[in-house]
C-alpha cells in the first residue's frame, strides 16, 4: 500500500511538472508572436505612411491637370463635351453616343480629323477622338480630389483597368493631346513629362485617395 501511495504521489508530481512546462512554453511562444506581430506592424506602418504621403502629394499634381479644361472638357457631367479655356458647352451641341464618338451624322471625327485643323481656335485632332462611352462616362467635372481618385482606380468605372493598365494609360495619345492641341489654347499647369511622373508616383505608391 505504501509503494502504491508513493507511486501515485510521483505520478501526481510528474503531471504537475508537465503541465507547468507546457504553460511556460505556451507563454514564451505567445510573447514571441506578439513581439513579432508588433514589430511587423511598426515596419509596415512606417512604409505605408511614407508611401501614402508620396502618393497623396503626387495626386495633388495629377488632380490639377485632370481638372484643367484640356482634360476636363472631354470628361463632362453631361453628354455634351465642353469647349474652350472657360469650359463652356460645345457650340455645335454634339452628343456622346453609346461609344462616345457621337451620334447619327454628327460624329466627333467629322470635325476632329486625325491631325487636327491648322489655325487658331480650330478643332484639334486625333484618330480616336471621342468622349468616354455612355456606360462608363468617367466624369471629371465637379469631382472632389477623393471622388476622382476613387473613380480612377475602380475597374467598374475606369474602363476595366487594373493599376498597371491605368499606369500605362498615361501614354495614351488622347492623354498626350492635352499638350498638343495647338492654337492659343491654355496648356495644363504641368508639362506632359511632369504629369506622367506624378501619375506614376501616385500609382506606384498605392494610388491613395485623399481624405474628404
């Protein structure tokens, strides 16, 4: 009976020791995990903060160009393009049409030839001159910086583009036309290369949307 009692006590002590050891291991792992997660969060926070600030600063430049008449005139609220440095309604009242290229016999290409018409205040040109299509109007007019940034990165609103495709869009000939329309038209506030650099910096740093 004595041996049995001693064995029981030994097993009891061993079980207590094992339980205590398990608790210590769990505690150590938990501490390491918390420290690791905390360190990772701090590092990511610093990177995100740095990238966000760069992205926001870049979008401020981008916004100044997109809201300029050279860009905004083809991104109106309604279905009639705007015209001139004061962004008035287009004199001939052309309509957007389903594909953005006009309706019936009044097509954009009727006046906006491939290379434009020489002279002051004459129609600028491009082989693909058009407004955004009616199912994805990409309105710039009246948009706040936040509204426009969120719209630009939304594939359901930007022509189904991901960020890489949106990045490449800066090379589009219609985008470049904003600086080559000729005549006495006011140019955007940045050069084309300055705009392109800001566009890339905004996207490459996360395409962050400004707060309201």
